[in-house]
C-alpha cells in the first residue's frame, strides 16, 4: 500500500455521507481478540509475536472483501508514516508507539482495518460514514466469524473473549460514534452532555480517540462496558437511543442559536470563512476550530458552493503528517502552517 | 453647526494626505490662553464664566478664516453630541465632562477649533493632515495675534502666558503629532521608543489624547515643556528631528518585517481583510486593531482598491458616538457592534 497515494484523498468513512451526516461524522465498531495458547502482546516473546503476526496476516490477507487489501508493517514504518496512519484512524496511537512486532491490514476503501499486535493480538474494526452502526456490526461480525474459522480465539465460557485489558473482556466490543457538536459547545451545554454520558458509563474523547483533546468541536462517544451485555444490545442502544438523543440536543441547540443568537452564530460562520480564505499561516488547532464553524455554516445552509466532504477533506489533508507526506517530506512548523493555510485558501477560493 | 451633517464625513485633518502621511496621521498645535483680570476656570464664578464665554465667542466668531465658523454650546449639548465631538478631536474629554459654562468654535474644515472655558479660558488649536507643523504654527500664531488685538491675555513678563496648570505656563504651546506605528508594535520595539520619548520629556498617548489607551497602533506624541523654550524651537525640533526619527524607525521596522517575517506580516494583513469583510459583529477595539493592519497593508501596497482616507473614514465612522449619531440615536452595544461590522463590510466589499 503506497501511503503517498492514499494521502491525497479521504477515507470513504469520512466522506460526509450516511444517515444523520450533518451531525454524525462516522460510526465505528471494533472487536478485540487474542489467539488461544499465546501470552498477551505485552508479555509475549518476540518469537511468539512473529508467529501471531504471520498467522493473522495470512488469514486477514486471505479474506474476500471484494476489494484490494493491503498490509503495512508498522514496526518498520517511519515516524511520518505512522503519524499518517494515526491521523487517518487506520491505526491507534498505541499501535504507532508500541515496541512489538506489528502490522495493520487495510481494505482499499479504508472502512475495514485489522491491527495485529496492538494491545491485543487482533483488533478488527469497521468504520462507516454517518450513523450506520448496524451495518458496521453486520460486516464486522461476518468477518469475525470467518477469522474464527481459521484461528482459535482465547475464550472463556464464563467470561467470554479474553483481552489484555479487563475493560474489553467479554464481547471485546467497542462501539464509537464521532459527532460534530458545535452548537452544544457554543451554547455551553457540552458539560451537561458530558456528565450525562459519564453517568451512562460512556466515554467521550476527541477526534483522535483515547488521550486526545476534542478539537474543532468533534467528539467521539463510546461504550465502556463489554462484559455481560450482548453485542447487538450495545449496538441497538447506541443506534436507537444514545446517538439520536445527542443528535436531538445538538439540533435543538442549533435551532435556539438560530432563533436567539442569529447574529452571533452568523458572525462565527462568516469570520471562519473570512479567516480561512485569507490567512497566510494557520496552526492545526485554529484550522480545526474554524473548519468546524464552516461545517456548521454549510449544515445551516449559510455557506453555498461548499460541500461537507470538501470540508472533511480539509480537516484531514491539513493534519501535520498528511501535509508532510503530500509535500514529499518533513516540514518545519512554520512551513506546515504556511502550507496548511495555502491548501485551505486554494480550496475555498475555488468555490 | 448640525453635528449630524458633519458626522457622515471625516475632518480634513484626518484625510490621509500631507507629508509622510503613510506614518504621520496628523499634526496639531494648541495654545493655552487666559483673559487677564479673571480667575482660572476652576476658581471662576458662573457670572465670570459667562462674561469670558461671551467675550471670547464674539472675537472668535468674528475671525476671518475664509470659511464658515460655527459655535457649539457644550454645556447644553447632550451626551451623545459631546462624545461625538471628543471622537472627532473637536473638543477634549475634559471639556466634554467639565461643569463650567463652555463652548467650542469650529471651522467648517475642522482644522481650526477653539475651546472656551476648558481648563484655561481659551484653547485654540490647528490640526492638519500629515507632518505640517510649521504650517499649523504659522496659522495658529496668526490667529493668536488677531485674538490678542481684542483680548488682554494673562501674561507675566518673567514667566510668559499664565495658565491654569503649571505644565502649560510660558508659551502655553502643545505640539502633538499622531503616528501610525504598527511595525514598531509588531516587532516589539515600541517599549524602547516609549522610553526614549520619556527621556526626551515627550508624552506618548493613544488616539484620543490624555488618559486614553493606544488602540490600533496609533500614538500621539507631544511636548511637555512649555517654559523657557521658544515656540518656533519646539516646532522645529518636532518637525526636523523627533518625528522624522520616529518615522525612520517605523520604516526600518516595516522593511525588516518585510524581509524577515514576510509571511507573518502578510498573514496579519490578509486576516484583517478577511475578518473585516466578513464579521457580522465587531467591537470598537477589534475594529481599530484590524483596521490598523489594513492601513499597513495599503501602505505596503498589499491591498489594492482601497485608499488610506477610506480606512481613516472607517476608523472615525465606526466610533461609538459616530455610529449612534449617524443611525439617529442611542444604540445598545450589540446593535453598535452589528452596525459597525455592517459599515465596514459594505465599504470593503464595494472595493
């Protein structure tokens, strides 16, 4: 897989399509699995790691996904390539930083990935644009079943699937939905929403998952309970209750803003447009912040001639590793800030 | 004088013309005078104040200035009108706030004004665009001589002209030059410049004189010594040494910025343009700050189709009292911020 080739586009899951796509960026489900008879990655010898890697790679590369599937050897990848894979949500930050022999299998449309020797021997995920958790689950479950025909998973009849971290034990499932919540942020209701989420045992994180701050009003909400609950029940609860409820709050906040603070919200949207189409240097976090307001502007039909997928593309293509990979190599921060501003300007002034 | 009529335009002294007008906004000289035989304003009875007012008004209104001259009774003026006169530099903040019977005589081109019963019985000033101190002095001296043919000034053969505040005693002259110093501000050299000015016994103030903060990188520099120095010497020192030196520093700072921080300076200029032509609400101080960068952009030939006098006009017309007077009456802060943004947007998007 030639990273430079894919770095000029966005993954299909980030295309801004799918149900509720004005607020729901993407749906993601991953399963954590380990091979029976081997220690978890952190306790595992290099030899065992190599065996696990080979076994899983063989099975995964043999999957019939009706599209090209590539393997990237993460332990041999350069820092820029690893950062790129993290920015693109193809591997986790942990997978990029770990010392194990490890790799990732990626489907051409980037909607399916499988990390080998991350925290667990195997982490498979399906990512889709908009709210499509049932579809994610259906596809992921099917792939999981196929893998299980070739690999004996570490499984306990009482506990379920065994995982390196107890928070994943049982089903090993993590359901995550990435949401764009600018109106809840602007109206100051986010704190309430976070507290409610915590009460429901949900985790709220920023755009790039665990340990990252929420930038640009994007929030990833995911389950924390994996034991004693059926996978379908978690998916159903997310899809039918939790996400529609949050989406409802964000919509209400947008309506309220529009009714009571029309000028304030218009000001934020048009300023974002003004700065982004004129700045000559811009940091990653300022770009995210302003692109978020621009995205809201498109959703509220305040900005014409600009599509959500164009904005999503800008979000991704202006991330540090994407910028550098697309420009051919490492860049200083000043050079990145300049290039980022130029890419955004060119895109917005085209429209 | 109908304030609403003049409120839609800028005074001639603010027209952005005159020598060194890329950096020197305006030159101003004022003289402080008192009538012999009367107490200074602060100790003066209302009856005496009325007599002084009548005497001076008569002389001043009779001056042949080859243009229409108007009188405004400041003690009976409404708050908005007084704020308007201060914003326009036609009266001082002190004159607006004082309790004395008082008024101001204003020439139609606003380059000559005479405040009656401010701190002193009479304060006459001539304001001109760019660096024109000799011209200001010539005109002011001529007017002062004519007044003295009708009025006996309080004068002491040893001390010179007597004034309410000892800092004005002697010549009663204050020479002030308003400068636009964005590059010295950006490069962080302003502090050095302020210290040097203080060492030379000069005062540095913001756009609206005494007690006001410098907003939008505009600084007013003036003499503090009035005793034991000839008026012509002060004017000559300002015109030939002090101001050209500061202008030289600002020019150097602009060149350095342009050489070493081209992107940073371009970024500031284009961002200012982007925000000002898109914002839907903007505070007075943010507008000043950004218009200052825009002014620098026009001076550096980065911005086409926009003249310095248009920018100066925006500076003045978006001040709170100007906004309100032009819109027909008092406005809330939100309404002012909206109207200000609209006026700026309309002006910039015309170009």
